[in-house]
C-alpha cells in the first residue's frame, strides 16, 4: 500500500514537472515567433508601426545642435565590406544600412538611415538610424534577428555599435537611453530608435557618442 502511494506521488511529481517543462518550451517558442503570429492576426500591425517610426522625424531645430568636435576619418580598409553596414554584436544585429529617401521603402528593407541628417563622414548633424522592432510577416526569422531592432531596448550605457561606411570602420558608445515620443538630444553623434510597441507613439531611443 505504501509502495503504491509512493509511486502515485512520484507519478504526480513527474507529471507536474513535465507540464512545467512543456510550458517553458511553449513560452520560449511563442516569444521567438511572436512577431510572425501577431502580424498574421493583425494585417495592419506593420503599417501602424511604420507610421509611428516615421512620424515627425524630419522636424529638427538645428539651433539645438551644438558644434561637434571633429574626428579624423578612419583609414580605408579594403578588407571591409563594400556595403554600408551596422553591427551591434551584443544584440545580434549585423545588417546592411538602407539608404532611401522614402521611409516606407527603406524600413521595409531593414535598417534605414534617415536622409538629410548626418553620416559617419559628415557629422555636423546626428546620424539617425531607425528600424522596425517587429517588422513584416514575410521577413524570415534570420532576417528579423539580424536586421530589426527587436532587441534594441536591451542596449545599455557603455555598449558599442560599429558602423562600416565606405569601407571605413566607425565605433560609437551608448551614453543615454530613453522611451519617449520624440528625440530629445540632437547633440548625439548617433541616434538609434525603434517602436516600443507597434500601436504606441512611444519609441525606444539610444543616444551614442563616437569613440573611434
């Protein structure tokens, strides 16, 4: 009798443990495929996120921008990719930088540099780079991981970002992060941003100074 009771108790423990593992596995899978699932349900999600990303980005008062210290342009390195790229190893970003005057088209292709602002070579205005946090249902999982800003909120002060521009390597360091509806610091050398949620006006901003 005691043996049967012990076996029953052990079976219950195994069942509970098995259900717990199943829940963990399901949650991990759901998190990995959350964008695909959500964007399949809500066909307007991408458009909502796009509207939030490009809203008011061209409004800038240049009087807010202080004169920047001039940095030497890094040496040309023919071993670097010919494509302009952004690399943020700590969050898995490794992507071409899309140059396009049309925000809709630029953001559909991945990580987009906002025109009429700075570039690594011309830093009189900040470089502003934006990307979808969730993206489009047609994006592959690999493309989403390397060419979206899904994990941008995890970037913290002291983390480094590398930009390869015209086969020259530039390095930037995060000094400030904020959730806001607009850019508040145009004195940064580089500003990265994405949506907090697809249907919210709140965006995630990362402000960086050039260090190399």
